[in-house]
């Protein structure tokens, strides 16, 4: 399932969410919320692709920020991954113009970095919002582990 920004073959970024990295793990604190993704960018004469892992919470945090940016036309929506491989920062000018500053790194925490800027408008946020809602419905945040009761801790 893909969410993307941009429409041109020379100005586009796509995140393809392939699935849970650990499909048999369903608990929050046992890696049950890692998703495997492929990210690609086309920016002018540059093109890059990476494989990465993201956390479901990162998508859940990004979606309301993106909705707010669409509604208000100003502010910032950021998709930042904990491992530092993907950064998408969308900034609105209040007039419907959106600048997307992005970075893709080929390895977590280190490696080569492709930095790019895409110029969008408010109407180009409708599809990514819809795509993210569908992704979150298919890959929801798996529940946090329940707290142990005092009686269970001492057994």
C-alpha cells in the first residue's frame, strides 16, 4: 500500500508499506509495530530507492498533522522515522502552497543521504491523506502490553 506526494515522474516521493516486519508478534513492546517499507524519490534528475523499517506510531503521528496542514494551509507536518532513514517535512505558507523537504538514507543511522525539495499545493494532500487512512486501517497500532496487576507481579 503506497502513500505518495507529487504527481510528476520527476517530482514524486512514494512510501510503499509492505506489511508488519514481524507478523507473528502482536504486542507493542515486542516489535509488533514495525512495518517493512520501500521508499522511492524522483526529484529532477535524481532518483533513489531504499528499504526501511518504520514504526506504526510514526504514521499515526503524521496523519493528523497532515490533515491539519490541509485544513489550515499553514504549519508543518513531519514524518520522521526513529531510525533516521526517512524524513518528510511539509510546510504550508497559508496560501495553499506546500513545500516538502525530504531526506532518504540508504542505511539506518548512517550511510548516503539524498536530500530533495518538492513543491506541492493543498489539493495534492487529499490523496496522501486518504492513502494513509487506508494504510492505518490495514496496519493499525498493535496494542500496548497490559500492565501487570500487583497480584500477578508476585507470582
